[in-house]
C-alpha cells in the first residue's frame, strides 16, 4: 500500500521540509496541487530540485475555479491548456498522472433552477472533445489523465465511477482513466467496492477521505473492506489523502496512516 498526501496538508516552506513531515507521518509520496495560470510549470525549478533530493511526487490534482466542462468556451479552453501543462510537468517528473473533474460548482441538478443551461448531449460532446485531446497529450507524455467523478451537489455531469469509466473508454485513449475519490463515492455509489470492481480496468488513481471529508478514520467508511476490494482488483497505484484534518495535522494524519496500515493487515 502506497500512501500519498496532498502538499497543502503538510507543514514547511519548501518541498523538502514537507517531505520530512510526510515521511514522519507515514506517507510515501506527496500529491501536488495544480493552480491556474500554468503555476505548476512555473514551479518546475523547485520541483526538479525536490526530486533530486528524493521527494516522490507521482500525481497532481487540479486546483482551479474552472474546468474542462465549463459552460464558457474561453474558460474551458484555458482549463484544457492548464491540464496540458500539468500532464507535461508530471511526465517530466516521472509521475503517474494529473487529475481533474469535469467541473466543480458550476451547476447541480439537485439545486434550483434544476435544469442546466446545456443539454446532456452537449455536455458529453464537450467532455469527449477535451478528454480526447488531453488523452493524446497524456499518451505522448507517458502519463495518465485522471477523470474524477464528483458528487451530485458539486457537479451535474460526472458523478459515478461508471460514468467516468464510460467516458474514458469512449475517448479511445487508454491514457484516460478514472480518479476515484472515496468521499464522493460514499455519496454516489450504492456499493463503493462493487463500483470499483465493475470498472477495475479503468481505475488509475484513488483519493482518500472519510464520509465527512475528514481524514480516514474520522467518519464511518469501512476501510478494511475498501482496501480488500482494491487488493482484489489488483490495484497497485497510489492512495492519496485529499481531506480536511479534524484537528492538528501532526496529530491526526499519522493516526490515519497507522489506521490504514492496520486495516490493510486485517484486509489481507
């Protein structure tokens, strides 16, 4: 089991300092955050130096206010351009991939006015266009584009692992995979392990937080069952903490990594 933690959860002004904390707290890698304005590309000197010092950075999670499924064509194009940059940076670092949702916060069918300004058919066309172009980039860079399903209150287009996997396959690019997030799965999947098993061939990355978006162990998810499922489908990728700590990170995150490693032994 390989555990990563997102960089904003770690103390320190440098990647090297954060790396020291990550290792002390029981992690094996750091997941980067990719802000807009091609910020990750601007950080390349810092990231190259960190890599030379042994920092492991396998993935990046996009951190923007607009995404590849945005209603606005200019914002959508900018999101695709930024994801192109992030895929290139992760490729240069020898990493696994870059993760993005279809959108975040632009519309929910569960809240008024309930009917989105774009049809489901147009949503699909927009997403397949972006995913196809980025899938080609990912293949060229030797990494994965990871499509993350979000819950129904945060995105109206891609909510389940099955929906993300279907879109990934429809692109025709094996480099387009699903980035599953246990928090969103807890809301959307009737049976999260069954959802992972059904599309096991397309699971490229997994992010961890508990049912309440806190660190693993601070909610009601069955971690032994989840880990048993991941082992059963042969998932050997990273498990990255994307969560809100319930207390001092230096106290609660090491406790969470210890809990997961214990649950892994139970699952085995």
